[in-house]
């Protein structure tokens, strides 16, 4: 438990057999997005109690400008000691991270046995260097309007994309002029489909696209093309799947307003949907798969803790990161923030919150690929659509 961790961290700081002089004090700054102060208050107080010579101050930044602000501040030498990095930014911003220093009793094998597979592939380098530690994993979900399903006599949410297409056709409504009055599924657009980049990545991975060729270059083959065709079939007026166009509102807003029966999003979107419409009879289901026999492929979206290469306190930063992601401490954080864990033992012990059971399960089959530059990728995918 925590006592053991404190002992381990003490050994790292002082070393076995060293004369225990007072450890040097350090005030660390942690930058993140999404969480307000209340999600971190207890954790930071507990850390201060265990390590009185260290303190961590949390600062929340706006998600829309976070990457730019972080990069600019680090470049100017005014950045934080610890920051959250998005899982899809590892390739682009790996040079800004201080990997786990030598001397900590935690290695790549420990990482793989502690955390689920996706961050193990993403955050442990080929040389075994640990670049950061994940606290949580979010994955794409199918959201649906239970009232629409009940009225249409649909007892269970769809499990495959073929089932999704069939249900969407039955749920889509048009007026006499042929204009959409209700969408069965919000899919096929690039501007008004929230998370269209992530959804397309998920489809391409499910369709078997590798993305990376033998020489390490990025290449999109036939599987990506087939997945893209399926995606845009829902926004093509001549296709039987037609259920969406650019005149519709944002996909999640449309779902909240009752204008759409099904849409895709992350666990992090649930609060927004409920705030927009407290009366929405919201259903949540696993991300549909290509077919029932397929090994599930789920697409992750998460931020992980990283230590700044420029911080003068990288050892203290890693002490905090190992503390924050330890079993009992991260469990309390996850209960505060309503997210699914990245730790295998916490997934095994399950959750009492019914709406987190699917995110818990999907964390184990989350899969991505090393995206070299996310903003550029988003532009390319939007143009392809």
C-alpha cells in the first residue's frame, strides 16, 4: 500500500546507507485540462502529508488552447514541472518529457503488469524507457436515445455496424421534401460530427488498417478506404444509410435535443449531454464492432502525467507521478472524476457506477497507432471525408 510506496520513494531519495540529511524542498506546478481543483484537492493534500518537503499546485487550462500554451511556455522556460499530455501527442512532444530517472524500483515489466496494454505500447519506448504514467483511459461509446428506441420497439442497442445501419434507417425521419427531420445516426460529416477524427481512426483500425508500413512511414491502404466509404455512407443522400448532413447541429447537441437517435462520444461527454438536457433518456452502449466474432477494437482518448525535461525537480516530479497513479490514491481520484482506470487491478475490482461498466471493460481492448501530428491528421481526415 502507501506505506510501502513511501518507503520505496524514501530509498530513492536518500539511497540505501546514505546519511539521511533533510531532503531538499520543492514546490512543483502541475498543469492539466478537464479537472477542476476539487478532483485534485484530496490527492495533493495526501501527497503533502506523506512528503512534507514537497508541494504540488494544480492549474487547469483551457483544453482548446492547451497544447499551444504548454508548448509556448515550455519554450520560454516558464512551463510546469509536471503536465498532462494527450496519448496522441507522444510522437510529436516526446522530446519535452523527462523519462523515469534511474534508481526508482519500477521498470517496463512493472509498467506492463500494472497498466492496460494501450499505454504500455504508447508510453514505454523500444529501449524500455518510461515516458509517463496514465491515470485513466476514456474510450468511444455509442450514445442513444432510449425513448426513440422504446417507441420503435428496439429492446437492445446494436453490437455491430451492420446492426447500427439497419436501426438507423428505421429511426431516420424525413419530411415530404426529403429533408431530414430526425437522424437515426449522427455520422458521415467532418464539421458537425464531434470526434470525427477519433471515430474514423476507430473504424479504420476495426477494418484492419495498419497505418504504418515496413519502413515506418504512414500509409493508408484499402482497409482505410473501405472504412471511410462506410463512414460517409451516412451523409450521402443517394445511399440507403443516409441519415446526416451538414445542415444538422453538432452531433452531441443534436442527440441532447432529441433530433438524433444515436451518436458517438466519450465518457467525458456524458456530463455535457445531461447538462444540455436533464430530461434526456440517455442510453450508453459499447462501441459497435465490425462483426460479432471480431476481437473488440476500441479507440482511446486519455491524458497521461509527464515530467518536464526542463524542470530542475524531475526526481520529485516522478515521485509525485508514481504516488498519484498508485492503486489507492488513483482509485480516490477516479471516484472524484468519474473516469475508467488505466490500472489493471482497479479494472478487475470493478465499479459500483453502472454507466462506467462499459468504459472499464473497453479500456482493456483500447488500441491506437503512433499519430505523428494530430492537427495535421485531423485536416487530412476532414479533407478525405
